[in-house]
């Protein structure tokens, strides 16, 4: 009887240990989600700073699916700005639209308990349109500039985890772009002087680690 009880005890303990090991393994393999907010972008726009029309470094939000040391990353940012100005002898309307999007992969590595560095690769797309309409006693003029870009390149970043769920990060990248640009000037009363320009080019953009992201992991 004692041997039977001992055997049952051993089987029960083995079952518990196996269940705990399996639970830890599942937890380790479970994918986690990280969402980041670009604090630099918010501060710069709050204080009214303007970016170059071809900037592609501003992603207001990012989203990561992390499993082990691997992560799939997505970023989205942009702005819509419309304003009217009244100057001496003329009125002006400004319409500006910007959209930045990216998706990619990153490999994550720990440096101690708090620090993580990562490297990866992004595919990016960028759209930017600036339209300026000026109305005077002589004419109604509209100027429109449009950029459409697509590219790819490596990314390198570092993250400091304040605790298990909250972190601060920044990153740099080098991106190779194909850019399509168009510019149109339209005159209502003098259509004969309307003009249009088009060009396409390849360019390389180095994005410095100037944007700071506050992230939440869950």
C-alpha cells in the first residue's frame, strides 16, 4: 500500500512538473504585442515646427508582433493641414497632406536586463502633397507639388525597458528610394502660361535617430 501511495505521489509530481514546464514553454513561445508613440513628432508639431517636404522619418505610431527574438513591425504617420491667410491685396489657402507607411522585420537582442538592441529591414512608402492657392485682383493661381516615394533599407535601433511593459526607443536607418515628383502651376486668367514639371529619380536617405518612441508591451 505504501509503495502504491509513493508511486501515485511520484506520478502526480511528474505530471505537475511536466505541466509547469509546458506552461512556461507556451508562455515563452507566445507572441507579444508592442505599440509605440512618437513623442518627438508630437512635441515638434505641438510647437509648430515644419519638416522638409521629402522627410520620411516621422511615424506617429508603430506596431510590433514579437515572438522570441523576432518581430514583424509596422509604422504609420502623417498629417493633414489646411489653413487660410489674408495678406495685403491677396488671400491664400494652403492644403498639405502627408502619409508615411512602413512594414518590415527586426531581430531583437538583449543587453542586460533593461537594454535591447535590434536590427532589421523595412519597406517604406511616402506620399506628400502641398497645394497653394493665391487669389488677387489680377488672377487666381494654384501651385501644386506632389511627391510619391517607395523604398527599402536596413534599420538599427536601441530600446530601454523602464519595466516589463513600458520602454523608450530610438532608431536609425538608411533607405534607398525611387521618387516621382510633379509640379503644376495653374493661372485662371492666363492659361497660356500654365506650367507643369515632372521628374523621377533614385535617392538615398539617411535617417538619424532623432525620434524618441514611448512604447507599451502587452
